[in-house]
C-alpha cells in the first residue's frame, strides 16, 4: 500500500525542503509583554487603506476602531492596546523597498482595558449576512499571508453557492509553525470558527487539510472536530507548496481551478486555520483582530518559538524578547520560500505576518548562479506545470511577450523552481521582474489609451463646437434673413395697404 | 539594536537546495565507477592509460577554451562536466586504442562540440558522441580493432610498462592476433559475404553475461552499467523515461523481426547487450543538456534513439548505431521540446482554460 501510495497518490509537483519547524513548533506558546509604543499601519490588507477616525492625543481602549474601511475592498484597523494616540504618520513598510507608509502610533497605558464587546452566544441563529458584516467590522483578513478581507470572500462564497469549505492548515513554508501552534493550542476555536464560516457561506462540509508533518495538530484537531461530522480532518502529504489554494483544493477534492477563474467557481472556498480562529473571536467574543501568533525562528534567534503578540509591535522588540545569537544576516517577514526581506527591525508587525525569520550568515548564503544544464528539475518541481527554463530564457533576452506565451500569468511565484535549481539560477525572481514590467507596461498602456481617448474627445468636442457654432450662426443668419424677409414682406404687405389707404385716403 | 548594517536584501526564495552541478556530475561519475573499474581489470594497463589520457585531454581542451575567452578556468573545470565527457568517451573507445585517439577525441569533445557552442548547457549535440563519431569516420581501423579481455591478473597481460608501450607505440606483433571485430561488426561482415546469422553466430565472439568478450569498457560490463543507471534513478539524478523507452525502442522491433526471420535479424537480447546500447540508454541519451525536458518528450526521444540504433545496425553500412542515433535525436530535441509541453494546471493540453466544474 505504502509503495502504491507513493507512486500514484503522491503529487508529482513541488519540492521537499528541510522544514526546520522543530524545535520552534514544539516550544510552548509565549505571551509577549505588550510594548510601550505600537505602530498600527493603515494598510495591512489587500484593497484600499483604512481611513483614520481618531485624533492625536485621543485616548483609546483595546479593540477600539482606529481607522475605518474605505472603498469596496478594505478592512478596518483597531487598537491593539489601550492608551493614547501619539502620532499619525509614516513608518517603514514591510516591503523590500523600505519605503514608508501611514500608521497610527499608540502609547500604551498598560491598563489593557477592552472596549465594550458584543458577544454572540448562538452564531448559527444569525443570518449569514450578519456574520459577514460582523467579521468585516472586526477587521478579519486572510491570516495565511494573502490578507484578503474575509467578509468579502464570505459574500462571494454565498453568491456562488459554495458547497465545500477548505480549511487550510497546510503551513508548507519551512520554519513557520504559527498555524501548527494555533491548531495544537486552540483547536476548538479553529473548528468553531470553521463552522461559523460554513454557516456564513452556506457550505455543507468543511475539509481541514493538515500536512502530515504535524501529527500533534492533526490529533488535537481530530478531537475538537469529533462532535461535528461535517468537519473532516484530512492529513495531506507534506510537500511545498501544499498550502497554496490551488494545490490544496486539487489534493483534497481532486478538482482543478480553471485558469483565470476563482476557486468559488468550482464550488470551494479556502480559509486559513488562523483566519477561522479570528472569525471565532470576532463572532463569539465580539473581539476585533488585534493580536496574532507569530513564529520567531532562524539560526540567529536564541530561543525560537511562537509568540502571542499585539499587532503593531516592532520586529526589533520581538527579536529582543527571544534574544539573538548573532546579528541576523537576513530578516524575513513570512517563510523562506515566499517571504519578504526586511531592511531592518524597526518595522511593525501586520495582520498577515505569520513569522519573522532571522537568518544567520550560513542560512542566508545563496551560491552564485551558474549556467543552466537543462536538468529539468524546475519543470518537474513547478506545481502549475509551467516551463521555468523556457520562460526565463525569454525574459533574459527581454522577450516578455514570449514568456507570456508560456503562460507566465499562471505562475504563482511559489519559488519551487529557484529553490530546486542545482545551478541556483534565480528563476522565480525573473518571473517577478517580468510580471512587474508587464504590469507597468499595462498601466502605461491604459494611461496612454486614456490620454488618447481624452485627446480624441477634445478634438471631437472642438469640432462639434465649431460645427454647432457654425450651425448656430447659420441658423441665426437664417432666422435673421427670415425675420428680415418677414419684415420686408410685412412692409410690402402693409405698404400697399397704406398706399391703398393712402389712395383711398 | 539596529540592523541598518544589513546589505540590500535579495528577494524570495531565501533558501536553496543543497544540490549543485558538481554534485550531479559526481553522482554520475560514481555510478560509472564500478563498470569502469571492472573494465580496467578486464583490459589491463593500456585501458587505464587510455582512460587517463582521454579524460585529461577533455579537461585540457576545456581549460584552453576558457583561457582563450579570458574566463577563470579552475572553477568551471571543477564542475566536473568536462571530466565526465572525457570519461564517457573513454568508455566508448576500443580499450587498447593508441594514445592519439584519446587525445584527439578528448579535445574534439570539449573544444569543438561543447565550448564552441558556448560551454556547459549550450551544446546541441552530446560532446562524447560527436567525438566518437568523428574518430570513427576519421580512423575506422583503430576504432574497430577490439582486443579480447586479458585480465590484469592473467599471465599474458601486459604490465604497467608494457601497457605504456602498447598505448604509445602501438600493439606488439605477438598480441596483434588478439584483436578482432566486435560481435556486431563480425555479424555484419559475414552477412555482407552472404553468410546468414544462423551460421555466422556460431563462430562469433560469444555474448558473455560477465563481459568476457571484445568490446569497449562500457560495453562489456553491461550489467554494471545498468546497475549504475538504476542507482542514478534511485538517487533521482535521472528518470526512467529515456532508458526504458530506448531499450524498448530497440528490443521491440528486434524481437518482432527476429521471430519472423532469425537468419537475418538478431535477437533482442543480442541487440540490447551488444555495442553501446546500455551505456547509451543510461548515460549518453540521458544527458540533460541534449535531451528533452518533459517526461513525454523523453519517451519520444528515448524510443527514437532505440529505433534508429536498430535501423542503423540492421540496414545501414555501420555495424553499430548508438552514437549516430543519439546525435540524430539530439537534433530533434528542440523540436520535441517545443511541441511536447506539460499540461498547465487549470488548462487543457492546448493551453485553453478548463471549464469550471462544480
């Protein structure tokens, strides 16, 4: 059986990096003492930035609304501690550019006083729309890293009549264990949250996909899910990128999400385990999303493990708490396969931050790139079935359209190709570059099209105005002529009369 | 503590495989080692010298080109690809061939069929096979005189010094009588004289399971070559597609025609265990650079190599066809790669998006 499983059931895509999850995953969850000052960025999600509704100097309670959602796709931001608003200004964004973005600074009063919450004892009595509304108001976004506002996905699932909720406990990125930890320590919250989400989208069943390298999490989740037959715990092979929506859907249901389509169109919706726990808190306790579990890991960390931290805490404070063995050679937000490099540690923690990795010099070392030997490892590793070498060859030659012909747009940027390359060619980096270039081109094209439309509209307007003016002038002239003719005619008509009259007279 | 001193970071992924080009080459060499050592024992000192000369010439040729292009030679030589090319070529030569065959072949392989194209990964044709074919066409006599096995511990086997003389000054008259044609060459010659296989094969050098017969280093130790190939599959250096397809490509037509007319067509076993088929299937045709990239493309490529080998052996002028077949299929690799692509997730084979199924 085992051999047959291995040959026929094991997915052929993906890579199997050394996962480095333990001992960090096994260390008990620690609480970070809330820091003296926190920085809540206004843009921690996909969509429009939140709009601040507080003033500098204002006192706020924990969980109080700081900035409201703005636009169709957006999420509100709440106070992670009680205290005083001390500034609204720029901080460094968690982005490789190191550019700034707007954030609200709060000075902690260390009272830890919550706002008045509105708990719901029976969420299943609420209308699905009400659950979506409350989840949206609590600022819950996808905590697996995508940070898409959860409530909008609920509405989409409801509209497209999704039958299956997939709960993503894959956590396939090496080093990370925050989802593992939440499943081990708060399995009941995850399961309850998943059932609330099912109610919100009208799903009949929930499949919880957990990689088989997390046996403790699988056991805890099985116990928590035992009373609910509609929630099924499904261990999946540990293989990167199993936590990617498309790959997890295929592994659990056998369905493929068509290119350029959404998962909901094949009747499934994916939510991360941590997102489900956040939904549980938002509905059952009425608490907005202001804290999360973060993995601190990497060779430069003295005591690797998971921390429960308020959002807005600086990365440096997290590293101070866990200690450093050496000066980190590289700081990463997220996992090593897709994470964002951070320029320094004075960057606040955001909702989508599942881990902070501090790599030592040896971990950070990537050998210099060599020539491609066409070994085909990248082709075998690509979970999307693309041809990374061909796309990279076209991009290197500046032929972006050629790369698009190989369906560059289907690339999910998982990094398998670059990871597996024995020549260490930065393949996925080429693709990210090309996607950026294409997006810039597309935007430039849209802009020039808009300019052209405006210019054409102007020419047309000027012509029309000239035409109208001419027409008006012609009309006026005609009217004048007509009037003149009329008066002339009238004059002509009256004159004889007078003449006649005169004659008569 | 501030971390402002960190240099500008690169983008994800921040980790990479421990696999390297040198490691891949080293694994292939390790897989070749048992067959090579067995060949050394079987053919003695001249074979060892020829191997050393061929490998050294291939590396020298590569170093010369790199120097000419003003690129650092040592790190590129350390990737092991030039040495492996020389090694594979040496395994396909008659073990007692003169020194200049090794020198010309080694230089030919890395200079004219690899570096001229732009170095590692750029050549269209398999360098070892280009060199072998060039030698075969230029020096047919030296390239087809096969010596019978004379194990190192045999009384008549040449010692280190006598071996040196054989390699550098040619075959001494006493040992000259030992050379013979290979089984394939013998059968072809007899066939052209009108003697069919049923008669000629009774006098032919027997097909020996332990390799005790005239042939190249890579031919006689067939089982060890195959074992090395299977080890490479287990280590995931190569996949099964090319070897299996190539062996089937030659065995299936051979078996069918042999069943119909055994007087004119050799059996599948004779085909598979003669000449360079096993070396070709596991080590030559599987060369990454010159073979297709997708599993289905590799099946087509392997089957083509096998079928062409059989066609050349059966009907063409040369008794052996592995090198020609591999080179012909090498030229088709870009075409196979542009027609045979993997199916993309969410799309059909033609690349159009799938219909959503609830």
